[in-house]
C-alpha cells in the first residue's frame, strides 16, 4: 500500500511540474506573438499609405507573425517526440 502511495504522489508531482513548464511555454509564445505584432504595427506606421489602399498589415509583417506561430508549433512537436540531442540527425546540417 505504501509503495502505491509513493508512486501516485510521484506522478502528481510530475504532472504538476509538466503543467508549470507548459504554462511557461505559453507565456513565452504569447510574448513572442505580441512582440511580432508590435513590430508589424511599427512597420505599418512607418510605411506611407496610398489612396484606396486596404487597411491591413503589409505582407512581410504577416509572414513574420506566421513564422513565429510555425516555430512554436514545431517546438511543440519536437517536445512531444521526446526532443533528443540537438545535433543528432541531419535536420540542421547542410552538405557543401
């Protein structure tokens, strides 16, 4: 009975720790998106407008926000797979 209780308590601590890490990752992702949106807005304000131009962010700013979101999704996929070594595999290496 005591061994099962220890296993359950360890599992509870593990889940709580995972929840804290997930929350921290969410906060980081939100801050990245906010910063990207601020950069996009600043870029829009610096850019002169033409008459009849639609009121929306320029394409480079939209791409920047999309890139941040894509990077966050990829980071989440990497963590779900188990991570592994950063230098393992050929994902970052280019042959010249």
